[in-house]
């Protein structure tokens, strides 16, 4: 079995300390380099989705069993903006916890208010898709109007009364129509982002949310074939990924439970992939160095 990890943000993390399993895997691996690209561009190429930008909105709807049809969809994720002294900052996505009922109520209000302009669906509590009347994403005027509507909504008033962050804006990205087809080399894809699972579904690969650890992931994988998991180091601390993912995968490679591990980091100073088989771990002359050495 060949386990592949897509790890955006791996080399942009500001985490201090050492990561023994990750650094050993990187040190003993064979390395390939390419031009830096966003994770969306990497996914666009990997799933052979064509030349248009990654259509995250349509794929998110598809992941949940919805039918994007021929319409253009955009991701319209709920966001909380903080007005600072000289700029506006977005709160981290994981700081905004929503229930499905709260998300549905906010989306219903937006869809009713912008009837004919925007139809918003809460595919997941923190991941929304919006149908567009044409191919162009909403302009600033519509977004400002949406912010005013959200600010006055009873859901947000109740959230503020409980000391929770209100949803006061939308993060619009990934506009486009659903591709007609997709292809990928993996038998299964595990990712928290439903847009990635939607691409896997379109490609005919098994797909599911990311398990809590590599151990849980491996327990449900077949004994052969290529399997992909997306670990987002932009949202999850490297120390947590080291404990839950890199260390168990290194142990499984040493034990011969898996035959190969490949780690893809597309969005650093350049795209870089690291590939290791069990025998590579014996290359003791390739000394382990701090993470920043491999960026």
C-alpha cells in the first residue's frame, strides 16, 4: 500500500521545536521539486479537472450528494471579521463553531434576501456553497449588504449574548461550474474539506472525512493501492500532526505494514515531494536536520 499525504502549509508553519518522525521521513526520502503552487491548483491537476480554476463551490455541493447542475457555484464560507486599528482581520476558521441549525437559518435568510442573485446552502455548518446567477462571483456591494443582514440576524444576536463569535461576513472563493469528469490515481481520499471529497467522488474514488489519526486511517484501508489524505498544517498544529499522523505512519512503514509513504508540500518556496520505502529508512548517512532545512 502506498500512503500519500498532501500537507499544505508544512513549511510556512511558525511552530518551534523538533519533529522526530517527520524530520526522519524527510531526511531519508527521495525528493522531487517543482514550481510552487496553491493547494487548489495542485488538486486541479491531480484530479484532472481541466483548465478552469478549482470549482470548490460546486464540488462541495457534490460531496454531500447534491446536484450542481449547469449552474456556477462559489464557496461562501461563514466568517467573523474583526475591525482592528488599521486593518480588518478574519478570525481563524476553527474559532467559529456553528450548529447545522444555525447555519441553515443564516443561509435561508441570505437566500430569501438575495432571491435571484444568490442561493446559499449550508453543506456543512462551516462550509457553505452559493449558486450564482452567472459566472461572475458576487461584487463588493452584495457582500456588504450580506454583512449588514448577518449582523442583525437573531442567530448572531443569540450567539453574541452567549459570548460566541457572530457570523458577520462570507468568505467567497472557488467559483465555477462542476466539471463533467475527473480522474485520480488514488483508490481512496480522506479530507476534511468537502470540496476535495467532491472531486474524489467525481473521480470514482472512495472518500470520507479525515480520521483523527493515521492509525484510524490505516485500519480502514485495503492492503494495496494508493491512498491520499489531506493534512492541513495551516489549520492544525505540527506537533499534533507529528503525534497523530507522522509518527504512526513512520512506525507502519518500519513494520512493513505499508510499502511507501509520499509527502507532498505544494505551497512553500517551491513544490516538493518526499517519497520513502522501508529500505530508505536504513540510509543512516542521511542525517536528520531541523524542518526548515527541507523547505
